[in-house]
C-alpha cells in the first residue's frame, strides 16, 4: 500500500541526531518530491484557485467565479499557509458571496498579514507556467530530499 507523507522537518538530520527512526526514514523516502511553497509559484495560483472554486462550488451546489481583480489580489499575497490557506480564503469568500461571483472585496486575509504589491495588469487571463527543474542542485533541495549515500564498504 503506497503511503504519501509530508513534513517540514529535516528528517535526515533527525535520523543523525537519533530523533527519527532510520528504518522508517528509508521506508518513507522512496520517492522524495520537492514542491516549492506557493509564494514561489505564483503563476500556479490562478489554476489552483479555479480547481478549488470548482470543488467548493460542488460542495455548495452552485457555480463560483473569480473576478480578475480578485485573482490579482490572490497572486499578490505571500501565502504563508500555502494551498490550505488559499482554500480557506476562497471558501470564506464563497460563503460571503451572495451570487457566486467572488470580487476583490471578498478576498480577505487574517489581520497582520500583508500582501506584496499588486500584480501588474495583464490582458491575458491564461496563466503561464514555468517548467520545474527536477534535478535541483543539492543546496536547493529541501531537507530529506537528498539522494541516499552509498553504503560504505568499510
């Protein structure tokens, strides 16, 4: 049975310090994936938002839409809570929307959280996507995603 696990901890260091079981680390570390935080892939936000709005709309049994201004506000936020924060933000906006149309005034962030400068206006509503480099240099790999060291023959 496949298991998908995620952590923000450096499990390799935890293994070296004796804080995490080595055998469990190697069972979980079969296919490590690096997914940058949402703030580093702002070009993905429109597509993720559309997907989440579709899911939320199905739950609420109504069609939801996002205005261009609302989309620009989403792109301008730092997203410290990543996709879960985006989903909560959109769900909150959907509940507040009477007609299913989510405009910029319904996009609210917890107080004390600032946004980046507004994203520049674009004539295209189609998001652009950058290709992710699967072979990141070791310094850019997240903890726990470094290749296994070969077993020593000593």
